[in-house]
C-alpha cells in the first residue's frame, strides 16, 4: 500500500472524463450507477463486471481511472479481486461500493490498497465526491475525505477492538441476505429473481447456511435467525 502517491500522476487532465469500471453482480445496480455517473458531466463508464474474475479482466484491459467494486461478488470475492488487480496495476483507484461491510473488512481493504468505501444507500450523495477525492490523492472513508490514512486506520482498529462485530456464524453478507429472504417467506425462485442468480446458486447458498447454522429446514433457519438476531424484523 503506497500512501504517497502523487495526485498529479493520476488525476485525469482537464476536459477528459473520469473513466470508470462498475463491478457488481446485480444488473440493476450496474445500470443505476452507470446512469447516475453519465448524467453528470465528467464521467464515462467504460466497462462493467458481474463477478470478481470479470472485474479483474475488465480493469486490466480497460485501464480505468476508478474501479467501483462490490465486496460480495460471485466466483471471486471483492477483496480477493482487489488484491489481484492491485498486484498488476498500481494506477487504478479502487472504491468499494457495497450495501454492507464490517469494520474489519474496511481495515483489510485499506491495507490491501483500496482508496475508498461508499455505501450504496449513500451513493447518490457521495459517489462523485469520493472519486474526485481519491483521484486527487486522498481517501474516502465514512462519508468524508481522509488525508491521513494511518490515523484513519488507527481509529478503525480502535473501533473494532471496542465494539466486536456481531456474531454471524461465519455467514457471508450474501448468505445473510438470503437468510433475510427466507425469514420473509421467499421461495428459492423469489430469492433467485431478487439477486439475479440461478436457483441452483440459491440452493448452494442454503446448503452452506444450513451447515454453518446447524439447522436442516427453512423453518428452523427462520427461527434460528430471529433468535440470534441475524435479521432485523420491521414493526
């Protein structure tokens, strides 16, 4: 991780659009982000990726200024894709664009070389600002520009130590999303449609979830999830 990269070597020259690759397994998210960026002057989406492997290929081939990378990606998780990309290209600035991320994942991502983290529900407000921040040589963490990475990492590590992450029984963020769907009574077909994945993939997720939680039926899983606060029930 290089904390001394000069902005002058990486910031697009005036008049040139900031070239972006969007990597997310949800087609709706990719479409929304692309429309959001291209409706604002100064941005051009030059590539899209639906999984971690394609994210690597698209980034190395298209050489964008910024890669927007989801943490949870099929075939190859986002952090592993991040590591592989930065081993081969030090130029691209990577911003994690995700719906959920733990403090420990943020720390790991920054240590690997990510330049920013933007939550999807804050994308409309933060996305363009975050990209301009990282291209100027700074970082974007917690919804604001960060100049001193060492200080920010220290603060994050203190937060992680003071407030241990909620127990998730080894479930990934995507598996937790599937659990929420099961608690809401969704069928495998419903889950597949919601996340734009196959029903076979849903079955694999459920098999992994059953193994990790020690349950054997959907009803047992729903009761387990509620009892262990894996999901938040709305009133």
